[in-house]
C-alpha cells in the first residue's frame, strides 16, 4: 500500500508538471466557450501520467502486466487520435452526422471522421486483446466490447464542452463501475483518478480543457476496464444507455436541457469559477 501511495503522489506531480509545460506550447492554446484563451488538449497531462502510473504498478506487481499494457495502449491510441482532431480545429463541423455529411456531400474526409474510423478500428483491436486477456473469444462479446469502448470514448467527448463536465462524468461513471464490479479492479483506475484530480483545479477555473486528446482516452479506458471487470449482461445495459445518450445528444442540446433541470444545472456549475 505504501508503494501505491507513492505512485499516486508521483502521478499527481507528473500531471502538474506536464500541465505547466503544455501551457508554454502556443500550438495548444485554444479559445473556450467564453472566448477565453486556455490550454487546449490538457488531457495529455493525465494520459502521460497514467501511462507511468500503470507501468509502475505492474512493475511492482500490484497490477497484471496484460491489463496495464491494454490500458496504456488504449490511452496512447485515443490520445493521439484526439490530439490530431484538436489540432485540426474543424469546429464548424459538429457531431458524427456532421462529419458524415461532409464526407458524402463534399467528398472530403474531415479529421473528425478520421478519428471516428481510427477509433472504431482501435476499439475492435482492443476488444480482441481484452478477450485474449480474459482467456476467451466469442464474436458477440468482441463486438459488444468494441462498441462499448468506442461509445464510451465519444460519450466523454460530448460532455467536454463546459468546464468540469467531462471530469464529473468520468468520476460518476467510474464510481458506478467500481460499485457494479463490487470493487474488483479498482486499482487499475487509480492512475486515471489521480491524474484527473490533479488536473481538475485548472479545468474548474477555466484555465485548461481536456480536449479530444483527454476526453476520448478517458472514456475509452473506462470502456476497456468495464470489459475486464463487468459481467456481459451489465456491459449490455451500459451499452444500451450509451446508445440512448448518443441518440439524445445528436438531436438535443445537452447544455440547454441541463439548464432546465435544477439538480443537473447545480451539479454542472458546482465548483466551477463564475
């Protein structure tokens, strides 16, 4: 347990130091919804710190190497895809339908569509890897897992339009996840929890935003974790919930609807600088 505490402190420190370095990169400066200049793609700090956290926990024997390697590969792949999309800055095209429309009507492949294709292929490979780690392979569970990973990645991306919203979404999902798993596998989420908590002050004060480079890997890693620690039936329930969320988000404004519900509006604003 002392080593786990040491890893937590190291991950938190690495996150803060990386954030400081990212703040010096002009290429990563972005305008938030208020027009304020902030650190864009700041989720890279969480991903890099988590990679080191998983490595150290496995090196000490606290986590299985295969699970750590799977989570590290997930975080790396989805952060690279997310960073590419962040740097492309195609903010005028919104949602999957928007990127698909550009592809069909203009015969132009947007970076958002590249990310969607790359994320889908990555999810298929990662799901197959997870099946191997579990010691079994069934095509229906492989497709279930791949869809779960892809939708989890995009779900947090849909939330990352206001300060703290994606972080709160991740914290809520992971707490529910640990509860459903009855505590199994909680240690694998520690690097992500540590990184997000260390990063949170900058997000809550509107000094930085996760960007696709942070929100996508957070969601994808959660999806992979669920594959490894939830029963198939509960995975299916989560998948249906994510599908419903995506259909809703494609047709409605999450921000506008959250403003109309007192508790959700309070939760959305809680802790965020006015």
